[in-house]
C-alpha cells in the first residue's frame, strides 16, 4: 500500500473511543488471574483507545515474553457492558479458524468482572481520514468475509431478533418529542416509520454478520485484515455488514455511501431506513452510563445515513 495516497477528506469526525479503564485500575483478582494464565507477572501494559465500552482493552507483555490482548469489564458504571462481553466471549469461542478474527485464548469471570484474553495481533487500524487504497482493501475483505460466512458456521440469532428492539427509531419518534428533528425526516416521519417496519424481513438471510463494522473494529496486519469485537454477531443477508458500515466510513472522511453501495434493492432501502432511524433517535437520548462519547458518534453517522436515505427514496 502506498504511503503517499492523499486522504479522502480532512473533515474532523467524533472519535470512536470512550473512557477506557487503565490496567492498574482493573480488579486485582482479574490481574492476578491473567498473570497466572500468562505464567508470569505483566511487565508492560498498553491501553488501546478504540471502542466505547467503559472497560480495559490492553495489550500485555508478561515477564516471560508472552503477549496477549485482554478485554475486561466490571459491573460499574454500565452493567450492560457485562452482558455484552459475555456475548462476545461466547461468540469468539465459537468462531471457526476461517474467520479473520484474533483467536480467543481463554475467558472467565471473577468478582463481577468478565475477562477475555485474545492472541495479540501486531497490527494497526485503518488510517483516518480514510485513504482510498485502504478502503478498497477493507471493502474487498468484508465481501470476502461475508461470502466465507455463508451459510453461517455457528449458531447466532437472526438479525431481526438481535436488533428488533433497536431498529424501531422512526416508529418511536411518532410518539416522542420531535423538536429539532431534520425537516425532511419530520415531513416524511409516517412514511419512514412504515418503511422501517419491514426491515427485519428485508434483512433475513443465512450469513453470519459482525453487525458492528467500523474502522476501530478492524486491524491491518501485514497483508491481512482482522475484524475484532464480535458481541453483536447475528445471521442475516450477506450485504448488510458492508451497507451498515458505510455511514461511519463517510463521517470519517470516506466517499458518500451511494458511491460504494449503489444497489437500488428495496430490501436494502428498508434496512438503511431502520439503521438511520436508530442512529437519529439514539443520538437524541442521554448518554448511557460510562459511555460519554457514543451519542456524538451516533449523531454524526445519523446525518450521513439520513442523507443517504434521501437519495435512495427520492422523496422531496
């Protein structure tokens, strides 16, 4: 890959990062258990900033030279994160070797904390603002991954079940305060709610989906693309991972979604409608405990998704 490719845009975007817990603030019982697994005391701990959860995400090097990437979360300040990490441990343990994901070495719970220990991948996130050469590699990698995960190689819930309570944003807004809502969205709120209502059927399929692809969930390691953080894995149509990734790509300096996903299929429009409704409505809510930055990120994605929806529907 060329080191001289110009960025696609210099526009700033909200960072995909939250309040990480330093290794020294992780519960002592967790640190002791990890050191026992590694076979020696931790000599180096480097926090990784990407991601929103109020948890530890640390690359460790033990005194015996063994390395690992450790994710650990406690019940405070956000108990939902514990459930999410349990889901991730279950999915990560079941992923076959063909999935381009770091291997889970072990996972356990102690003192209310959920701990996942992965192989340490020597890699880097895609450059931001996005570079077109790296974006093209990611799009190819996502398409190849979706093809390799069809049919789904492990048990996972259908996407309509996994996101059913989240992808009803426009329908909820029918009964909520809509002050400050985009005028186009307000004008078409009833139509958006109706279109959104069919998203689950439109998204059905037999592909194992990551369902949360963003630049901070990807690593380049040499010529290989790794996809990390799989707690939202579910089963649906093969095109969904790519389509749902694109608002974050645009907000982080990439081209408009319609340039990368021109497919006019009405099924895709229904899913994009639901995704836009989720982003728009959630960005209007108070931040969850321990996740102070997530609403700004959702808001920025919602602006892109809504603009994309205006193009796809052609509504005035």
